[in-house]
């Protein structure tokens, strides 16, 4: 490139996206004079889904801004909690985030999930069509222009992933109201209505059931209920501290 030279400072919270050599206080970059600032930031490795503000010489500018010679640019992270305007808060998770999807559903958060790899174009198209925030660790997917909204999932540990999403988006929680298998809504059911899904011990030992209104799966307080209850309690405690 033989265009104007600019100086870019990426916030420490976004350093994981950029090479170590570009993590200094003000990295000098030579641009082509026509690319937008959004393109420049993404060329550094930072998905725009993770950028909260672009500040040029003390003034916030949009990603469409074309940098000029000598400008000093600060790339700031998304401000938390992040508000997503224009639609009820709903998520779409890619094939690698199945555990996170189930835990969000456990908390009553509308979370669609693709259990097979349908490809980035199809995921981005679904995000736009259903106005869902795309959750992924795939930076390439998060750079697709078709996305309605997106967010990088920073950890590989489901516990940390859940904490991050709850802290970032502060969704409304309504535990025990969604099917963890398909995301459908649950409704109370009698033992007779779900009898075909019950084994002998369950048939004798439990009397309170729910059933998914979409896929028909039955739910009751079984052997893993205490573990699930702990997930719910931690999430509700987070919300209480935030409020």
C-alpha cells in the first residue's frame, strides 16, 4: 500500500484478535486511501461485532469512515451490557456451541442451534431472516455482511461461555420454560400424557411433568436436576447482582 499512514490503538480487551506486533499503544499502518475504517480494523483481525466505538482524533466515527493521513484511531470494545435494537433478543448458535445452547434454553432464553455444519452463508442468512444474534467462535462467520448481529464467544469452557453471554447481553431469564433439545416452549403435562416416555422407576417415583409443545419431549426432576438447578441459581444470582 502506498496511501496515507495512520496510527491505530486497539483496546486491550481486543488484543486476542491481533498479532502481538500490533498490540502496541499506537500501531502505524499504511492504508490504500480508499478502504473504510471498518475494513482496516477487520484486516487487523478484529471482527466488527466486537467493536463498540471507533474514535478518530477524539471524535467517534462510523465504520464507513475513510481514514486520512495522520489520523490517530482508537478501537474500543463493545460496551456491556450490549443492547441489540429492533427485535426481541434471540440467539443463533453454530454447531460447536451445543452445550451453551442447551444452557441458554434451560434459562428460558430463545436460542436456535444448528447441530450440523450448514455452512457460514446459511447461518448468516438465518441470522438475518430471524433477526437473531449469531454466537460463534468463527471470526470468518462473524465478518459476513449478511449477519443481522453477532458476537464472538471468547471461551472454550461452557461455564465461562454462559457467563460471558449473560454479562454481555443481560437477557431476560425465565428458567424451566424451554425445551433444551429443540428450543420449544414447555407446558405442564400429566403422567398419562407422557407415559410412553417413562421407564418403570420414573413412572413410580415422579408425578410432576412438563412436555415440549414442539417436539413432545417429556421433562421431570430427574437424576441431573441438582446440577441443572445450580446452573440456574448462578445465572439468577448474576442477574440479581446486576439489577
